[in-house]
């Protein structure tokens, strides 16, 4: 099990709190800020367990999103930033991170 601290942001849109891991481009939502953060941690942990090292590094560098047909701005259109924060996740990565 590896522990990672990643950057995140919480937004408000239409009564829902939208949570985004800004480092990896993974998102979730919840009815409260805390619920949105908890759901994001779960989504990141589950996604990391199936992610290759190449995809992980590509997401961190931004290269993974270069060919995307939708931008982060389009995803978050109409959202109000509530807070920038960090999340700590624990996941069984299929590769070893060098620190």
C-alpha cells in the first residue's frame, strides 16, 4: 500500500459539491463538501489501482490530457470554486513510485 498526497479542488454547481483531483484529472461529487472529498478519495484510490505507471506519469505531466476533446474549463463551466485543498490516498499501485 502506498500513500500519496495530491492536490484537489471543491466546486459548487447546482447544489452539488464537485470534487476534482487536479493532479490526476479525476472527479467525483457529493451532497456536502466532506462527502465530495470522501467520494473523491475513493475514486482516486480505485482508479490508481488499475493505472499503469505510464498513465500515472502522463496524468501528472499533463500529457495524458493533451489529446482530450474536452478541457477542464468546459468540465467546470458554471462551477464556483469553494476551496483548494490536498487529499491523502492509499492505494495498491501496480507499480512502485520513486520518491
